[in-house]
């Protein structure tokens, strides 16, 4: 098992030109598999609100929901650097609120860092969290929590808008972020800015020129149904395998071929079965008790109650 990464070792990877791998995972089992596969970092993204909970947006994810899933991921991947995604509304009101939210995420979730969206507009907030002793991974370009302001899920940084991506990147670095995610940014621009940055740049839909890549666990393994973004590559089709496997289970149960002998516990012989006693008839047993009372207790009536003559 490789040694767990840290903020310092991730920085060393950038300095040495070694690519950083990040996988977005949401529970114990996923995290355990990601760690076994050797990923450098795991992001517990607020995308779980859509991928795992079936919502149509990440907006409704809460801090409690995120902490719940972060705990499971940390237990599943104890030797992997885990980043918890701060949900919409947990850091937008004030830097003080943001620090309180980040502290909760670190204390209760036990993750190694937090991630938050925003560039120049979040510079003071990032600085406040970093000053509180909490590592921050920034997220710029396409920021899913604010897609309404961006006009939907669109590539960011084309043409004159390239300057904003650079300004945001330099702002989060200046604020003290140890890493930044570029989402849906033209590859040439992402590579150019990555070379200007001192901190690692992780891309998702930002080409191969960044310092590392992040993809969602479900997208990597074909578990996202028909969803297919341009930047996603399906490395395995476990979704189809899962449907086929469950279908085989249903078929064998209907046919009566599962469970087979090798799936069934033994330890009871034919003789054991022959020696089984028939269960006692409870109602019959009660009748016998009443009959016994009539014979043994003077004054017992038909219902087994004792007449003590008190009313006479």
C-alpha cells in the first residue's frame, strides 16, 4: 500500500511533473475500491446529490449529507487523501460561516481538506478558511453550484473570457488554496495557466495539460446510465454487467435453481427430521389446564375459575 498523500507530497508531484489522480467517490465500498486501485486523492463531491440521491441538481445537498458520506469514504479509504466538497449555502453568507462549515466538515467527517467553488469572489473566504488551519482545494471554470449564473453547463474561458479564468486561478492561489480544479475549460488555456501556477491544477474537461485529472467513479465504470459528457471516458462497462448479473439472479430464482446445494447450509439428517416433535396445540393445552383445575381445585367451574363462595 502506497503511503498516504499530503498537501506537501501533492505539491511535490506537481514540482516533479508527476500526474495526480483524483476520483470522486461517495461511500465506503467505492472508496475502498478506489484506494485499492491506487488513486492519489478522493473527492467526496456534492454531485452525490444527483448521482447517488437522484436529484436533478447539486444545490439541495446539505452539510449534514456531505458529512454523512465523507465519514463513510474516510473509513473505506483510510490511506488516501480525502477532500470534502462544501455544499451550496455552507460558505456563501460570510467568511465566518464558511470557517464554521469547514470546521464541522473536518471534525465530523475527518477529511483531509475541503473544496469550494469560486475564484476572485471567494478570495477572502478561502483565505479565512486557510487561516483557520484548513487546507482548501478551489474550483473554477464551470462551477456547478452556480450554473444558473453561467447560463447552464457550458465551457468557460473561450475568447475574452479566458482572462477571467486566469484571474480566478491567481486569486485562489493568492488566498492560500493548495490545489485548484479547472472544470470545462479549453485545453490550451488550462495548460497555459497550469504552467503559470505554483499549486497543482486538476482538470475535468480541461485537457491533458493540467497537473492531474478527476472523474466520477460511476462515469469511469459505466454506472451512469446514458449520461455521457464529452470529457468522460468509460474505462469499464460495469453497468451492463450489473444488469446482466441481476437478470441472471432473477431468472435462477424463478426457475428454482438458486440457491443450489453449494449455497445451502447442512447439518440436519433425515433422522433428525424424524425425531422432531409436533408443536404443542396452545388452545388444546389451555383446555387441559382448565380440566386439571376442575379436578384439583375444589369449587373450580367449567371455565377453570375458582368459586370461593364470597358472593353467597
